[in-house]
C-alpha cells in the first residue's frame, strides 16, 4: 500500500468510503483480501487481512 496518487493504469475502487488504487500487477493477489481498520496504541491503521505477499 502507498499514499501516492493513482496512475492511469490503476483501478480505483471505493471500499467502505475509502478510495483505494489497485495496480494491475498486484490485483490477482488481492482477490481474497479484506481491508479492516484497527486501532493500536490509540492510533488507527489499515490492515489487509488475508494478504500474503509473493515475489515476482
């Protein structure tokens, strides 16, 4: 995940009110992934549940 602006080749989806840009190279790895907001030590963060990164 990054905070960069989406590129022309990214797919932009709105998930629970948050716009998420997905690059086509990573899209197949996200088919079983859900995004959850979690709080830890008083700070809110996003967690990709079900994501296991794979090498190219």
